[in-house]
């Protein structure tokens, strides 16, 4: 089969394309003009440069495709023009799906964010049924929620649409905003990251990047049109994460615990600096909240309906350590206006 992959040269996109090629499929890779294509040199990949907001660019890339994976997204904690989130993540998705209808592309997997379901409350796991809309305030999270609404509207036009929601993705690959967890792991090993948020007991869900790619393939092959699937791995505390890293690397880390109020204060100061200078903040208030709250996630639906079984966290971190050398960094300052997932 032939698939369109938008955001094809991004962190998850490159892994997804490798998984497609291994299964004998061909790929139309949709990328931003002028971005790195070193991982897309293969006889079964055809490159299409364009803007996700330009219908003619998207329709051209969909030529002869049977189905599509939509990963292109503005993934950023802050933008000087917040409207960019809506334009790229919502209108861009609408443009792609409209082109799919007219080109008679039958099925699309849209990659969203598990963040729209919010943190876990009262020790209860977050699932695909969690309604967190009332608590969404950040432009990125709101755009991803409205992306979901737009995507499901196309079900009435006969398009098969499925949405997947990766949790905290880590593993070897391109360094970008979609790969911050790997940067933290690498920074801990080389001494440039020395912090544990809060008391280290905050829970997050961590999923290895190739498992996310496999989950997207499973959604395409086995998922039910109109359904949502969280692609998550193992729930673990920060203490668990750094203890595993310490054990596997056989190193002793001197990490400093940063109180939640201080992280939030730094986030506030960084946002003020960003508004004054126009340069992106290192951390935002919303990011600070995510660092210091629990994100306990259920992956039951993906396991039962897709047969999705990601590797354990310890095995994933071991593979990540082995893959650190030679990782390209195509967005060295993470300042690109449109980042592919």
C-alpha cells in the first residue's frame, strides 16, 4: 500500500516511516520546505515539500495514496502569536482531511496529544473517556482538542478517521520539541541536567518511540473508525526513571530536588521574558504544572482493541542509552515556527 505521512521528517515520523518500509509499503513523505531529509533517502519514499495549510500542496502529496498518517503539528510550549496553534493544528488538519475526501483516500490516523485528557485526579487513571475540556487553557492543548473535534466531523463524510494520543515519548531519534524526555535522560548522563521536579514522586507515563510508531500502524490496521487510542507505556515516578537510568549506566547522579512553587515561579518569569524579548521560554507555567502533577494513564483500550504491547521502561531506557551517539539535531534551538512530530 501507499501511505501519506505528514511531518515525515520529525521525531515520530521518521520512526513511523521506517516501520512502514519494513512492511513493504511505499510512502509519500510530506515535509516543510528546506528541512532535513537525511533520514528519508530510500527508493520507496517520494518527498513532497509544502505547507499543511495549502490545499494544493496537500492534494499533490496524496497522489495515489490509499491512506494517510497525519503527524505534522506545531508542538511548542509558547508562541509569540498563539493563533499559530489553531492555524496549523486545527485548520491544517481540516485541510488534509478535506483533501483526503476529494482524493478518495479512505482512512486516516491523526496523531494528537494525551495532554488534552489532563492530569490524573484523586489517584484515578486518565483514559480516552476522560473529559478535561473545562480545564484546558493553553493554546497548544486547546488546538489539539479542537483538532479532535474537526477530525471527527469528517466521519459524516464517509472518511474513516482514528485519533491516537501518545504519552511522554522517549528513545533515540531527532532532537526536537517532541523528544524532550530523551534530552533529559541524555543531559542527566552528561551532567547538564541535574534536577528532579518536586520530591520525585510525580507520576508520568513513558512510551518508547518505536512502540508509538507500531501503535499508529496497529490503529491503521485494526482500529475502529471514530475511536480514540492512547498510545502509552509504563506509569512511573521521576525517582523510578532516574533510578533505572542510574542502574543501567552504572553511574551516581547528584540531582537536586526543585520545589514545585519554585518551578512555577521560574515558568512565570520565563513567560514574562518571552513576552518582552519574543524568544521562547525555557519553561512555562503550564509546563511547570505538568512537571509537578500526576499523569497516571490507562492504556487498556489500545491493549485490548489494537493488541498494543509496548516494551517495559527499563528496556526502553537501555535502548535509548545505546542509541545516544549520532543523534542528529535538526532544530538546535527549538525555534522553528512549525515543528513536525
